[in-house]
């Protein structure tokens, strides 16, 4: 497979998984957490599709497209290994949907970071909530779910509490 093939599979899978998760959690009122804003494409998608739920973005520093930038009250800036535990202390386990897209180009580093992040992400999820991630996560108490149609195995992962 070419890098272009892999990139396209990842994007198609991300959209399929996000759309599935948005619909599955639509009855829940808790906030949505976007972990990794980047260019803001997936944040923009969430904002276009989600009604009645706040979306909080966790990112080291804003570098997104102007149309895809959260307002100050919904941007939690800084090192995520610090901001995520701080948010848990303030808000508790309230998230209905968490989208984790924190990886870069180094596969080994992505695996190591997913191991670090898994115990920091899981406690945020309300019962029935879903995590969508671009990397396989290492959750002890969340169940891995089958992918929706349109998603490619290994390019996106879904977990439920
Ligand atoms: C792959 S990009 C996200 C792309 C985004 N989903 C989109 O559609 O444009 C990953 C983002 O995670 C952020 N990130 C990675 N590690 C982080 C950390 N330890 N703390 C805060 N942000 C981090 C990076 O700054 C980067 O913007």
C-alpha cells in the first residue's frame, strides 16, 4: 500500500467512526472531547454534526485553520498529560464522546504514547460513552467495538464504557 492509500483509508475511517459515534451517543448530554486539534478538520466535522453538546479541545498550542478553531472557553491548551487529569479533577467522568488523534509519523512513539494516554483518557468517559482513536489504545475497563461499515480495520478504533 502506498502512503496515499493509507492516508485515504485513515481519513475515510475517521469520518465513518466519528459519524457512527456521534449518532450512538446523540442521546447523551455530556461534553465531547477532541484530543489533538491539529489543522482542525475533525474538530470542524464534530462541530458541524453535533447539536446540544459542548466540544472541548485539548491541544498543546493552536495552529488550526481559522474556520476550525475553538473559542477560548473550549480550548484547553498545554501538555495533555497535565491538562487531561486537571480537567478530570474539575469535571469528573462526564464525556459522552472522546476523539483521540494525537499520533504523529513515528509508529513506535505512537504506541508508547497510546500506552501513556489510555489510563488518562478512560476515567473521563461516562457510562455508555465512546472513544474513537486513530491508534490502538490499551484500556483495561473499556470494550473494543466492531467498526462501522466504511471504516478500514486498523485505521480507526472504537471503545465503549
Ligand atoms: C494528528 S494531529 C490532529 C489532527 C486533527 N484531528 C485534524 O483533523 O486536523 C495531532 C495533534 O495532537 C497534538 N498533540 C500531540 N501530542 C500532544 C501532547 N502531548 N499534548 C498536547 N497536544 C498534543 C499535536 O500538537 C497535534 O496538533
